């Protein structure tokens, strides 16, 4: 006979992960229980923070050029599909931009949006390979706190959305994020093709601009739930608004360090170089003058 504590724990587990879940999506792979997803994320963090760097310590970095091109190309295709699926299946035809509840029915349109949420979740899982590739290529400088936080949090958020609220107001974030990823992975794909394409990649910093714009849009769109009630859980703003602010601050800090400070440093170096050149020219002119003056005295 099971003890009361075991029974209570089992009942609580079933309540949180079955009773509260959307029955349409709860049986889909990786969705019914949080254990598989958390195991993947834990393994990912262990690899990129511990095992991977140790494994690569005395090895040459892997090149993986063809693999990276194919991987980024697939991510571009998936992002394009998600973006247009989100627009055509919801935001350009059927959804209110002010407040949109989840359609819990089994009608084709509602299921189309639910499947889109699920594919978005799978895409976030697949994007963990970004960091794995950085580790195997010994690009440790690109594995920042921002990078790890973003790749860890997004699978968990999209898992929760697929399991509990696969549709409605919250899908707006996924749509605009998919557009940003079209641009971002297109950049990564061309960068992986080789140095001959690097001259066409002058627009790298604008990807960060897009990322900050998306968080601003996500904040404003989610904030409407503070004064509008359509049935979508208003408590979700407790997660979406602080997260949007935090992401914006992280990306803004990255932008300043990567582009603004580097530009100022480059300008300061150029100014110092110009000043040194001017001083050298003045010194040369002075030496020439000193060489001429004794001859005049003779």
C-alpha cells in the first residue's frame, strides 16, 4: 500500500502535468513530462560548460564547414515556415492584436496553431547545437552568459506554451522571433560558406538591432494584458514582461560592448596614430632645420 506522501506527490504531479495541460498536445513527444526536456538542457549545459572544453583542450578545432552550412540552411527553412505559418494561420487572418485567447477546440485552424507551437519548441531544442558547434570549433569567446541564458530559457518557455497554452496571445513572440532567426541564420549560413562571402556580411550589427526591437515589441504586446481581458492568462505578464526587459538589457549591453565601444576604441586608436604621425613629422622637420642652420653659420 502506497504511503499518503507518495499518493499526494503522485496526485500533485498528475494535476500539474496532466490535468492542467492541454489534452490536444500533452501526448506529443517531449511534452507530457518535463523530465526529457530538462535532461536535454542539463546535458547541453554539462557539455558546453564542462565536458566539451575539457575534451577539446588538447585537440584542434573542428572545421565542419559543410555541416554548418547545411545546419544553418535548415534553420532558415524552419524559421521561414514558422513565420509564414504564424502569419497565415493566425496573426494576419484570425487573431486580434490586442488580446487573443487560446482556441481549445479540435478545429483545423486551432490545431494548425498548436502544431506551430510544437514545431517552434522543437526548433528551440535543435538550436542548442549552436553552442555545441561553438565548443567543438573552440569558439569559446562566443559562449557568453547571454548566449547560454537565451538557449536555456527559450526551450523551457516554448515547452510550457506548447503544453499549456498552444495558441493565442503568446504566439506573437514566436512569430517575430522566427523572423529574426530567418535573418540571423542566413547570416550564419553565409559566414560558414567561407571568406569569399564575408565582404557581403556588413549587416551583422543590425541583427542585434532586430533582436532588441523584437523584445520591445514583445513587451508592448504582452503589456496589453494588464488592461485587457480576453481569457488569455493575465498572470503570464509576470514572466513575459521581466524576461523581455532582461533580454533587452543583455542584448543592449552586448551591442554596446561589441559595436559602440569597439568603434570608439578604433576612433581613439586612429586619433592617437594620427597624432603620433604628426609629432613624428614635426620632429623630422625640426631635425632637418637643425641640420641646415649650422651650414648657414659657416
